[in-house]
C-alpha cells in the first residue's frame, strides 16, 4: 500500500460514514457502497459530520452500488442482519488482494467472510464509538472518543500496520492486536449483557444497572466465563465498573434498533453467545432466558 490508500466503505451509516469522511479528509480516496438513492446523495453532497471530537465538516467521497475496481481495503460497516445481502456489493474477484475489514458485532462473522473472500485478507476490527446516521450522508458523532482495534490472524502484519496508520492519522486512536479471538471476545463479553438487558427491559443503562443489578451481574459473569472458555479475556468486575462509569442515559445499538422497529442483531450477539456456551459446556441460564424472552417478544429469533 502507498501512503494514499483507496478504501471502499460498505454501508456508510453511523460508523461507516464517520470513517469514510475522516479518511477522505485525511487525503485518501474513499468509495462508499450503498443503494442507488444513498449513493446519489453522497455523490452530490458528500458526507457531513457533526463531531465535538473531530469538528464539523463535509468530506467529498465517491459512491457506487457495487465495487467495480480493486481497493486497498474494504470496510464492512453494515449490521450483521444485512451482511449477506450487502456482501453482494463486494464481489470477491474484484476485491482480490484487498483487505476486508468487518466492523461487526459478534464473533462468528470472520469465519463466514473467510469462506467467501481470501481468508488471509479478512482483518476483523472492533470500534468503540457512538456515531449515528441521522440522514443519508449526515453523521453525528456523539462520543468524546473513537478507538479502533485491528486484528487478523493470518493477515500480513505490514498490511495491518499500514491501514492502522491511516486510521490513526485520520483521527481514531488505533492499535493492531495479535490475538484475534481475544480482541473479538473482549468486545462480545462486554457488549452482550449491555445489549441484551437494555433491549429486554427497554431501559437505558443507568436504570438497568440499578433496577436489574443482580441480573446484570449474573449475565456479565456468564459472558466472562464463555469468553474465557473460547480463549478470550474474563474480568467481570472490570466490566461492571465500566458499565457504572457510563452516562445513565446510555442506550445500546440493539435497543435503538428495537425502538425504531429495525431488525435486531439478536442472533449475532445472543445466539452466538449461547452457541459458544453450548460448545464449551458453560452454563448460561440467564443468557438463555433473556435471549428467549427477546426472541418471543420481537420475533428476532436466535439460532441454537
């Protein structure tokens, strides 16, 4: 890769739109991949970002409905529920040697993507940020931080380092982690209790951690035990301390999806957690009950 990269962004929503705009502002060529209507808007107006951390600015991007040329990297920033349909916009022969960088919740998507693309070019990433698409091409970045962990078991380290440098220069604090499993489970074990309980009760985190403290603690302990069995980190006390430090009004993205009537990532988060528990014979009665209740209430069934 040269210093100036060509980066495709599949799904220029809250996260994808923010990264696309920051990379473009930093001097990289950015091609956003979306439906035709969104692509027309992005071609005409660019991406407008409102951010206390990165400033308010508009970035010009290219836009198309499908990847039609090789790129250095393609960032996958759709929800897991849209992954199969969206992947059709990135034909494997066109991507070729380019990195595929999924910013998805859960732990099962890398294997699915490696079955479709070059396994040694799939570089999973984790991002910690609150960023929302409020209209096509308009992104509000609400958190005072944006942090990326980039990994990829078989991806050549220089490729990861080059992309990480591009991210870091554009704005988000970025690090390359050697252990892909640990990186994905660190997020999964923290996200799952937060997402499942805020959605189950329709309450922000502050109410969940006070009114449903015992349930939250039990679910955090289950998630930590599952993570540990899978080769990830396990520190339930630290997870609870992090929850306690969040603003009381914090909502999970799954909860926001439920409020908006959008499909839930229940299978990618809750279902995957239970499947991992079953594989490793880790008891997870609270997780099983909460996932079951959410499945019954929303119709967003989780596979077992």
